[in-house]
C-alpha cells in the first residue's frame, strides 16, 4: 500500500508536540527524524497530522506480529478485566506460569527455567548476576559492536558507541573482543574472520588479560543488532560453544532483537545448531508490552529465593500479550514465510545496489537485514551523513527506517510484511537515492 501524505512532514500538529517534547523530555532520548505517531495497524503508521507511513522498523523490532494485531489487543483487553498487576514476586497467578510453560516449548531442550523482568536490558542484567552466582567467577567477555542495553551491567557489556558509555564509568569487569564481521574482517580475510576472532580470545585475552577460569560468561548476539546487523560466519557460534565448554564458561546469547522469529527461527542461535546456557529475550516477546525474559536450565538457574526478583516481572498483561504472540508464531510455516520474505528483501536490495554505488553491502538473516552505505566501495569509508539524508528523505516520502552501526540502514519490518509492501518500500528508497 502506497504511503498517503496529507501534509509535508512534520505537519503543524507534529511540530506542536515536538515543541512540547523538547521542553519536558530528557534530551538523552533519540529522535531520528520528526515523526510523531498517533496510531498504527499492521505495517502502517499514522502521524498526528494524518500522514500514513510504511513501517520498516517494527518499533525497533518489537512489533513482529504487526502493529495492534487483533489477537494481541484482545488478549490484553481481556486480561485487563481481571488482573493487570499480579505481584508475581510474592503471589502466584496462572497466566505467568502458563506463559513460561509455553515459552520453553519454543526453546532447545534443557532451557526450562524462566525468570521474568521488564525489558531486554533487565534480562541481560539477570543473566550477568546468574552467571556470577552459578560459576563463582567475576569476569565477562563480550564483543565490539555489541549492544546489550544501557543499565550498568548491560552497558558494561555494550561497546557500540562512545556516547552510550561516556561519563558513566567505571564499569563492571568486561573484556571486549572483535566480532567476526565478514565485510570488515578483524584479521583482514573474510574467509577466516571467525577463526581469527577465536585466536584473539585464546592467544590475546586468555594469555594477556584474564585467565579463562576467571570468566563467568561470554555474551554474544548471534546477529549483531545496533552494531550494524552483522551476520557472522556459520562456524562462529559453534566455535564459541566449544571454547566455553572447554573452560567451563557459560555461553549467554542475547536474542532480545534477533529472537522471536526475526531471523526465521525462534532463536537465531539455532541456525548454527548451538544451544546456549542462558538466553535473554525482550522486545517482540511482549507484543508491545514491556517484557524481559531470562531462560536457563534448572541446573544453572540455581539461585535461592530472594536473591533476584522484580516487582513487575511476570506482569499479567505482558504475559497475556506474550501468550497471544506465541499462538501466532505457532502458525504452520511461519518461520519459512519469514525466511522467504527476507530472501526477497535481500534480492531487491541487491538489485538496488547494482544502480547505486553508495550501497557497499547487503546482508541479513530472515527479516533482520542491513544495508551498509559507503562513500567508496574499495575503501569502504562509511557514508554517515549520506545515510542521515537518505533516512530523512525516505521519511518525508512515507517510509520509516532506522540506522544501525556507523552507516547501515537496518530493515526489521513486521514479520507479516508481504512482497508488495517490500516493493513499495524499495521503490521509495530507489527514488530517494536517485534524487540524492
């Protein structure tokens, strides 16, 4: 469906709200462009001036089932009639229990114990505490370009942008390693970038910075999100799994953005046939309601009562929404359809790259796709300013996109998006680039 623009954005009502926003809201919040939302449905957004936009963001990979899916809305409304906050910290109720039972059915065998929180960052914080408690070790390893959240533990793991860390240290003891990015290989060779990263872990970190028997956990995104939608070589996660097993280190997979069929499977890690020790979930699992989930085996999640808890963890509205989301994900062939749409999106973007040399790389898994913009394909110099111009002009023509990494445009549309919607978005992007 083509976007429908009634007035040139930002319109008068949007400008009025943005003026009020600037007066009272923390300036730490990011505004990529002046979009002021009023409502949404499916793959479409409407601003306060009545403009309709095609959404390629899913609300930062949250609305995987589409905006305001009727079954999710109905589940929330029905639950609100009975119990919105059940104080699950102190009192039991059936909905959160059923939510956990159904959730573990989507996960590899052995991941059978659930802890609830309120966000992806909180799910990471819980994983850090759990890893320390279970192993008795203090250190963590994560990867450059990784984003795990902005609370203190999660921020200690995060190494994506300096602005996210500046003035907030000192942090928890986290050591960072290169991520195996085939487009920017740490060792210079795309064919060996995963082996080069493993060599760095063993020959540099374990010999020069920390002994492996002091490391509680390695945190990794199976596909890097904020870092640029980077898909590692298929051998990377299995190599990392073997390294962790060798040294008694827990492997924690942050699936906050990549989970819930974003890549065509419930967990992106299972594309590599890897079972992590701990999984962090958030974003899409709550269907638009704030929700975080940390999952491990009963053996690993061995902390005692009172050691970690959350007032709002297991919120009944969030769990009811999650149950509806899981019902939708169970639809036969859902993951296959996501993979097919993702392959079509990548195909269209690579066709676009044949005409626009600013596109240096197109990569992705399922509907988690990145398009990296460069000023020169040989030097791969990031086209940062050009990306911001393209994002803004696309918005003005009714297409909503988000950045990632230094100069990547991320494509994480609702998973219900069809080929016709993809074609509309690509055509808008093509026109913007031709004008640019």
